[in-house]
C-alpha cells in the first residue's frame, strides 16, 4: 500500500475493528488491503464522510471474510483459537499496562459464541462507541434490530464470562503456580489450581501434535500435563505476554513451542487455552536468551 493520509489516519481504528471481528491478524491485514484497494478506486468527491465510508467498507468486508472463515473452519483440525497480535517477553509494569489495552485472546475466543452480525453490532457499540442509528447504517438494519443484536450478544457473552473478578496480580500468581506445577507434572497441584469442570483447548491446526478435542475436567487436564512431563520433551517455560495478557511461553531450546493462557474465575482456573499452531505464533517480541528451566 502506498501512503494515503486519509486512510493512514484511520488505519489503527480499522485494523482494530477487523481484528476483533475476525480474531486473526492475517485475515485483518487482508481485509485492510481490500478496503484500501476500494478506497483507491472510489470516487472521493462523492464521499462526504471518509471515516464512515472506511468503517462501513471494513465492517462489510470483515463480515464477508468471517462468514467464509467459519465455513472453512468446519475442516480445521482440532479446536480453533484466535491468532494473537503479539507474543512478547515479560516486560516492565509500564509496558505491561500499555499492552493490556490490546484485546485478549480469551475474549476473542468468547466472541466466537456470537453470530457474525451480532459480533459486528456488539463490537461497534462496545469497543467503538457507535450509537444504534450509526450501527444500523453500517449493517443495513433498522435501529431496533441493532438494539436486539447487541442485547442478544451481551446475554450470550455474559453466560461465558467468569462470575468473579480477579486482580492482575492474583492472575499472575495463579498462572506462575500453574506453570511450575505443569512443568513438574504435579497432578495434585494442578488439580488444586483448576476448577473441577475446567476445560482445555489446544490449537495445533494439524501442524503439530495436539489434542483434537477439548479436555474436560481437572483430572484429565492434570493427567495430560503429567504425561507430557514424563515424556521429557525438554520444554522450558517462563512468563511472557500474549496480546498484553500474562501467559506461559514454552520453548524447546530457543524455539517457541507454545503459549498457554488461562481464564480464572475467583480462585480457580476454568479454561486453559494453548496456542501451538506455528502459523499462529508470531515472532517473539523482545526475545532474549534461551529460556531457563
């Protein structure tokens, strides 16, 4: 893309919308490329509000891409998890705070509960503060219909969100304990950290060995980590960040093997999300020396 002042001024906003809509960095970049091409071939004199035009175009292109991606996902090998924007070494508190502004992988995964238009309406309202009249113009629906879309989206997301909040400090403490217990294959310690009905999703995309179905229950998840520890794969782990959220980064030598995120409800881990598909592991930002044991 060649520089265009109008488009470039809107690029962060447009990318943020496309990424939240699709849960994929690469798909969001493709949508922006298509939006830019349409912008370049448009009749600028006839466009009274360039920002609204670009947001509308990006939203509609994103919806088309989302529908196609969901159809293609029927053939995806194993669970599908969102593609992160950034995986980084652990940083100082100021940097962690800045990165926390990014949307979490867990939230993107939760958005998969929504239909495409519910997702678009919810994001335009909650993340970008559009009113219902504006959302109606963007999606081609009556204002009342958009209210219903957002209401249904909120209800569906509420059912999947943790009931009890946890502070960032406590989240990190529990994550560190989970990292040490899983590295040692300590089944008892793992079970103690997990909710009895915890779920584990591993996205290998058919590119690497990963569980092909979600693991349900603390005992089954603990058994898997115990088995992996016994195999002696040489996995080393440390805390890093994924989209600004604390995560366990696991290495074999200097190669990033996987990233593990957890969803916590009160004092228990209720979900374990493991990104293993190499196509979804972006280059490690701020990479230093190889991980220590």
